[in-house]
C-alpha cells in the first residue's frame, strides 16, 4: 500500500519541489539585481528563470494531462 501511495503522489511532490526551487532562484535574482545595478547578469539571471518557469509549467501540464486521461480511461 505504501508503494501505491508513494507512486500516486510522487508527481505532486516533484511539482512542489520545482516551485520551491523556482522561488529560491527568484529570490537570488532579486538580490543579485540590487547588488549588480541592472547589468547584463540581471538579464541572464532572468532568462534562466524564464527557462525554469517554462520547464516547470510544461511538467505540470504534462502530469495534469496524464491524470485527466487516466481518470477517463474505461
């Protein structure tokens, strides 16, 4: 029963860890923005955050799609 529980809720724990890591990176980029006064590192940091956001969103959409399709299987 534990394996079933762990397997069923594993994607949600991955989503939560992605969100937490993304928020940590946002906090780091805000701090670096203040210290570097908007130079090119600020743009690079935010470009990396954008890539992470797209990857996380894609992952969430994929898991949601799988959950919905498995719910409607007969």
